[in-house]
């Protein structure tokens, strides 16, 4: 990938998400037993925010987007925090907010793509009980395409990390191992719609539930 600069790369806003949350996820799936929160991780453009909102709606749980919560708490957008206070400060706010969100029950949490870079965040995710982390995976080119499509929507907010695509691709490769390690499940979203992604997450967690019930029976 050659060095390039994107003009104001964006991600969906909560308002976009709310509009999408009306879409149907196939019924008949139960809240996974023993799971109190589902955390979606993955690179920008992986569908964490939109699929997460769909999933929360299907479960009757609350949806929390880490970036939106930071913006709300600090009354500044993520790009403003990056440009006015620097990435390190954003990462500090991100870690603090993550700890706060992981104290909530019956929530689907969408992480920012960079949250698993910090060891402290990874340890927190691994050690928070009753928490299922799911990695939404796709190749870099697919993710970038999606981000560019989102950038064309009027209400999207900017993604400062995409300003330098070479650095962004490097981050993608570095982060992949972290995403895989912290996640109990990986969903390959390359060929999935957002509804299908939400349904796939529920299927995986439901299979977990069936397996653990079977294990309990034979013990
Ligand atoms: C970032 C991803 C963004 C947001 C911030 C930094 C990253 O979240 O947290 O712009 O470092 O990858 P999304 O992954 O939800 O776009």
C-alpha cells in the first residue's frame, strides 16, 4: 500500500447506528448463559458499532460504543481529542472509559480499533468475568473500502488514524495478533452483511451455551 492521505476518514455515528438498528436479526436466539457483556473488537471498518447495536437490540441489552462514551464524557469528538491533546491522551481516556464500561451488565460494547494495543486493556478484557470478546475480522483492503464508503455518509465522524494509510496498515498487522488473542471467537466478516455478522455472533455464543450445558450433563 503506498503512502496516501485520506481527507477526513469517518466512522458511523450513533445516529447512523440507531437507524440501522431497526433491521431484523433472525429471531430464536437466546441470551448466552453466564455472559453479562459482549465486547466487539477489530480494526476500523470491521462493523463493531453497527453490528454491535443490532446485537444489543436483538438481546434487549444496552449498546455502548467506547468512542461515543469518551466523546460524551469529555464533550469533545475523538478527532478533536487527537488534534488538541494528542493520541497518547486519547489512549489514556480510552483505557479509563473501558474500565468503566466493563463494570456494566447486560451490555454490548464496541471497542475502538486501537483499544487492544495497550497491555493494560488486554489484561482487563481477559480478566473481566462473564465477558465474551468477539473479533470481527476482514482483510485490510476490505476494511479500508468500508471506511471510505462510510466517509461518504454525511453524519460520520473522522478517523484520525486513517490519515496515513501506510501507518494504518502497519497498525492493522500489529493489532491482528492482539485481536485474535483476546477474543474467544473470530467472525470473518469479509462476505457478511451487518445483520449476518450480528447473527453469526449470536450463533457462536449460543453454540458455547449448548456445549457447556452438554458438559454439565455428562459430568
Ligand atoms: C482508532 C479507531 C477508532 C477510534 C480512534 C482510533 C484506532 O475507532 O477509536 O479514531 O486507533 O484504530 P473505530 O475502530 O470504531 O473506528
